[in-house]
């Protein structure tokens, strides 16, 4: 990164896991436009990745997309090969991948539990263990969380529990990686018009309520969320680690999200 500008991402190398849809895509785009070189992964949705590649405004070579389901051994191997050939040393890791089901707790099964925690928690631990040695001193790890980590939400039991575990892991990893000069934080967005939110039961009403009840009287934008990720990845946030940064227009301070 260029001296004299704490927010500059020129020369910055970032891995964005789950970086081709929704908030992950917004972060990938924002980083590229700010001068970073980004490797963005996806698990299955090739069409979304292709649309992203077609619409991305980037300097040639600054964005690479990779299909890699990191809950599988094959996907993890593919990611490691790509990192060795593309950006062997990193400045930041953004973990934006997530999955889960929206069901009442009586309808949840062991299978639901296993695949939710396999990606939302277990894969984050694997990514941190694997990527941390590749991060430069002063590097940053950012995990995407949600309001369900701390507040009960309808039909959100397993996703919320996994995000709570993720935020706890962030704090413990921050303590362990701090001596290496690596910062670890969670970024918890509020309601935003993404595919994940639209998959929730009664999404339109929930989004409208969230906009009305938030102190700013609106939903947060994907660019506002991505800008916060930019801050956490940059040296401007060099004193922040082990924290959950909330970007929700103030919704949580009045008990809504």
C-alpha cells in the first residue's frame, strides 16, 4: 500500500471467500475499485459468478474468480493451488460465505445443523488456520456475521447460532493472532436488499419494518457495508481487533434489525 494514505488499497491482495454474490460481491467490487487485487471464490452458483465477471469494472488481472467449495477437500485443494499461483502472500481475508435454512426449530434436522455449521463455522476456522500464515504483518481477517448472532429472529435458529459461534471464534482468534500482527474482526450488517435477506420468510415486510424503525429511517446500502470492510482491511483500522463492527443504520440500538 502507498505510504501516507491509510485507506489506500493499491498493492493490497485480498481473498474474498463467497465473493461473487450479495455482500461478498459488493466487497470484492469495492476492493478492486480501490486498487486491490482480489481472488473471489464461489461454491456452486456459476451463473452469478459469470454475471459478476462480465459486469466488473477492473484493471485487467486485478480480479480472479475461482469455484471452490471449501467445505470439501477438493474445493480446499483448488483454493490452495489458486493462491500459490495468483497471490501467494495476502493482506486480507474476507470470509463472506454462509448457508442455512429458515425453519422453525421443530423442523430442524441433524443434516441442517451439520451443513450450516460446516460452512459458517468450521470452514472459517480452516480458512483462518490456512490463510493466516500467508498474511503479512498488519494483515486483516474479516468475518461476515449477522444480527442473529445476538438477537433472536424468526426461523433463524441455526444460522443465528452459527453466527454467534463465529463471533466468539473471532474474539479468540484475535487474541491468538495478535502477536503475529494479524487483526481479526467480524462485520455485522443490518437489513439490506440481498438474496440472503430475500430468502427469509416475509422478507418484504421485514425489510420495510427495518427501514422504518432504524434511526436513519432507511436500510443500509451494500456500498456502506463494503466501505466498512475496506476500513477494516486497511491500515486505518490498525488498532481494531477482536471486535464486531455493526453497520445497520442504528437499528440495533433501538432493538430492531
